[in-house]
C-alpha cells in the first residue's frame, strides 16, 4: 500500500510535460536572435578595449574565451534558480533537474558545458579524423526525436529536463 506522501511526491516529480521537439527548436531559434545582440555588444566592447581585429594569436584565444564566458554567464544565470530568459518565457519552457527542481548554478553550467562540448567534439573529429563525423553534428538535438522523454543528449548527460511550462506568461518568471 502506497502512502499519500509518496504518491504526492511521485505526482509532483512529473508535473511538467517534456517540451516537444518543435517547442525546443522554436526556443533555440528565438534564443539565437537574442544572443546575437548580447554577443555583438559584448564582443564589440572586447574589441574596442583590446583593439582586437581578428588576427591569430593569444588575443584571439582571449577573445574566444571571453565570448564563451559571456555565453556561460548568460545561460548560467537564466537556467539557474528557476529564472527564465525572454525566449524561454515567451515559448513557455523551463529547464529543471531530472526530478523537476530548479537548477543550481553548477548544474546549469554543467548543462552549458555539455551542450557546448558535443558539437566541438564532433567538429574536431571531423576536422582531424574522418569527414564522416560531420554527419553526427545534429545528433545532440536530433536525440530528442528518438528519446522516450524527448530530452536532448546534453540533457541526458547533465541530468536535466527541458519542460513545457503551461502557466500564464505573467506567472512564469521569478523576479530577477
């Protein structure tokens, strides 16, 4: 016989349905539009301060590291502690842990690192190994089409879930 408390916990652990692949793709597209502006202004400021003009060398490595840190800060902030970016709020998605809890900053950064490292690994394998590896580039995102819970490969690695948040837009956000 199952107690009421354990039944309530089991129901609460799956109160949000997984985001559909279509909703996931719309969120990625909208987020990309917003990120264009964020990256443009951040990288412009870096270039203005350092006089970087794109030449190879240590300054290019610093530029790439800076851009990665800006992205890590953006996603780490908006994925952690129940916060949402504008695209996430508009499309109605949330990133939660596997047991439907808000992400800690560490878990959000782990998800970011997993999502960033997968295409980089495929590009490296395609460049330095066989060109056939390039065919695996969309695998982390295509994975959600074959996954039983519609989660991407990097969500599986980070033990997170992208879920549909059906609540009205005004009630989805935590005040930032």
